[in-house]
C-alpha cells in the first residue's frame, strides 16, 4: 500500500484510462485505475485484492504447474493462440475490455496485448504471489485477486472473458459460469477451455486439485444453463489423443502406488516432450484445420460462448 503524496486518489485516476471497480472489503466507495495501480480513498494498491474465499489450491501447486507447463509448452501455446484467435473472430467491439481469469504468469495477457492492442486487458487470479510478480513485470496492467465463483466485478463490465483450464478447479462450476455471464456486456464473448474425458481422471488430476474432467456435451450444457449461446465447440489435441489416452490409463493404474512413485510419474508426464518442435507443428496444423472442422475428441474441450445482445 502506498499513500498518495499530493492530490486525491480520484485526481490521479483521472489522468489515466477511466476504469472503475468496486472497492475491496473493508473499504468504501470506488476503486479507480490510475495507470499503475488502483486508487482507493487516499491510497494506491498495485493489485486490487478481494477476499478469494477458501480453496485447496496453493502457491506450491502454482510452482509445480508453471515449472513444466510454461510459456513454450506445446499445449499452452496452442491454448493461448486458439483463445486469442477466437476473440479476434467473435468480439466485434473497437476497444473491448477483456478479462483473463487465472492469468498466473501473464502469458495470455501478453499475447492479447500484442494481437489486440486497442483492447483494455485485465488479469485476475486466485493466488496472490504470481500477481505481485506480474505487477512488477507489467506495471500498467490492472490486476485482481478473487475467486471467479464469487466475482466482485460489476455486471456488464467486460466484453470478453478468457478461462483456460480454470473451471475444473472450481467446485461450483455452475456458479462460476453464471458469474462469467453476469459480468459480460450483451454481445460479449467468453472463451472456455477445460480438460476432456471424465473417464481419464487420474493421479495428475488429483495432484492439481481438479474436481472433474469434462465431456464437451456437458460443458455446452453448463454454459447454456448460464444463459450463453454457443458460437463454437470443439476439442484441442485431437491428433495427440491416442498417446494421451495411453498415458492417462497408465497413470490410473498407479493410483494405489506409493506417493513417491506417483509424484515421479506426474513430473515425468508433465515434462515429456513439452517443447517438442514436432508437437508444436502438429498443433499448428490442427488449429489451422480447426477453422473449418470440429474435432470429435481431444485432450481438452473448448467452447466459445456469446451473451445474447
């Protein structure tokens, strides 16, 4: 927290893009984005922190996940590229406000800023430490800490929302879907990606605190119940699915193995071929063909949802 040296917080905020947000717990009034922080009363906060609520997710799990599923992992690259391409296609707003939920180290945020330079990009995460680091790396990026199932943002305050592999971590995914719908403006777009295949739930999913894996049909029903219309549905990782299926079935046989053996298998599988140029090329071809065809299965389910205008 930093005290403003001169003038009110509101005067400082007026010099930057005018963004207003609900004040965090314990504060009254409105939080204003100043261009480098959130002005709340006479103080400035770099990260606007709302009470995220209870969760089994920890900073250690964040470290585990990001240590192997990094910026250049073939699935991460494919997920981000597909998500941003979907927003470019479906979001028809000159200067959209786009929220990346579960932004972590900010790889998707950076891509959004490069590809959609006229957008106002916001980042949110459940865990505070990655947000603090991201705030230092990108000083002019608005960042929030909250639980999307208890989203504090105002109704109709965003044009686009991205959730890449987030819903599986939320016990009440129905509530999270309704919150995503609520904060979007009419005509807004949500891009959702989740792990595919309920029957493939294994030690890896337990380790990363996944409540579930999804069928595409189930994900579509979930988003429709929230009020969305489905603009696009498909899978990601279709051409890699057989090898993935074999690995997941092998992992399920390890469910009764000693913890050390399970952890070794998880680490090996997460790191396996992560930066393989061949797998990057395969997924590039898959994304290209995916502009015209819908894949019947894959490693992840993807949907693009629209809020009716």
